[in-house]
C-alpha cells in the first residue's frame, strides 16, 4: 500500500499527539519534591532515613499510620489484603522565619519532602 504525502503527514501528527498526551499523563512527583537546610547540610528525598536523622536530628513531631495493601482477585474481582505498608509523617519545625517541612516516609524510605501548608 502506498501512502499519499497527506496521509503520511496525518499519521505523523497522530503519532506525535499520542506521544505528547502520554508524556502529559506522567506523574510529576519529582517537581513537587523539595529540599531544606539542616545546619550545614541539605536534606533531600535522595537520603536514607538514617542520613536524615544524622544531619537534621529528630523531627519535632512524628505521626505513624499503617495501611492495608489491597489487590483485586482476578478470579472473583474482590479486593484482597496482601500486606501492610507503614507511612510515617515527620515534621521539622524551622523557626518563625521558615515554614515547617513535612517528610513522608513509606516503609522506611523517604518518599517526599514538602513545605507544610
């Protein structure tokens, strides 16, 4: 089958549109992630929890929550518990001149760092 230049152009435009749409649907979690200063160090989500405590000390407050991990059973479509995940929320108070920073830790790994709203 021979394509005309017009149909080839339309095909290329549809492909470009599909790629652009797929890229727009990607989550932008990295752009929401922030860093903050702890003394002479910078805290980031690339650190381990141990490094965070070593550089920034203990948080001002901690909250812990355990959530069930559910998956759909392919035989009957019902949700089935397959485990649990531990979510910790640490807040670092940085004084009156800067907003507190909230560190979310999921199963022992830093997931995000955000300014408290």
